[in-house]
C-alpha cells in the first residue's frame, strides 16, 4: 500500500507540489475559473507561474483583477478601515498588531495575558512575489485556513483539491443563485476542484482527499459542503468531477439539474 500524505497548499513549497492536469491545455496552477465569474479561465498560462513582484499586475493586464491592492473577500471592509484602538484587545495598535500600551483608564485592559484565551494569531495574507494562483489561495489563510490540498502517494503528487468558503468563489455564488431552493443560511463551504494525476487514477486518491477536506471544513465550523459537477464532461476537461464521484463521497443531489447539478454533503 502506498504511503499517503496530504499537504496544505499555503506556501510556495507546497504550491510546487500541485500535480499537472492530465490535459496540458489546462493547469490548476493558473486556473482562476472559480475565483473570477466573468473572465476566469482554466487555461494553462505559463507566465502566471513566474515569481515576480509584478505577478499581480500581470493579472490586471489579463483582465482578471481589478484591484491594485491584495483583496481579501472575507475582510474587505476591515482592510479599508482600521480602528485606532481596540478596547477589547489593548495590545493591538492601529496596524492590527504590535505592543502599544492601553490607556490607563481602559476598563478592559489587563496587566497580564489572559491564561484562558488563546494567544492572538497574526493575520496571514497574500505574499508579494508569488504566482498569481498562490496569491488567490492565500487570501483567506487568516480566516478560514488552507484553500487547497495535495495528496502525495509515496512522495509523488497524485491528487489535488481546491475548496473554501462559498464567498471566496464568485462563480460558485453565481451558479448557486440559480437555485433559490438551496439553503441560504448558513452558507456552505464548497469544493470547486478535485483532480487526479493521469497515472494515479482509479486508486481512490481523490476520494481520500475529499474526506480530508470535509474533515477540515467540519472542524472550522461549516455545517455543509457543496460541489457543482459537470455531467458528461470528459474527465480531462473538468476539475469538478461527475455526480457519480460525489455520490460515492457521500454527497447527495441537492439540485438534480441535467446541466448544472448541485451536490451537497451535511457535515
């Protein structure tokens, strides 16, 4: 039996493990199909893999990004305005961290750390000089953790999955809007992509990876996860798998549409 290891794609080293698509016309490492509902593409774009400081500008030129600063879909408002002082976190300065002392008359200030509260975690976000896709995957690190995983079989990348909060994927939001019968509160997480390297198929790797993703999402507090497969699409031309794949992973057909079905699993 192969030695299985699952790695979260949170940095450049892990990003380098993402396996190639079976069809070289596509590339998980440059795909922004789900993140960009208007002009997103699954196409292979080698220039997007450059670790240049202009990586984000490249996205602007390609028409895929309209913001000049790093965009966090979960903390958009907070990224624009920061309070000068947080009464409930007296150690935080206006920049969101640091060791600025609290005013003496602050009733919430404490002389020592709270032994019952976990230590504050520094926010994590997109890093400069990384491939465009990695920057997209890093947007929610400080809020919802990893957005992608790679499964290694005997040290060789065999399967890939992309997932996260529904709000991180505008195309999934747009597709879901077609079906008002789907539960709207609380919003589910979504698995947008699952794919297996051509030489590693029919070994159960993708199913194992989906189980790991669902376990992580449940730990984060999500109560359901959805996927939106493409019925009839060739295996090499889709990363959303088929309804049969999701049924085998304990998903049920929440919307049994012949063109755009929605599969759902309660966590």
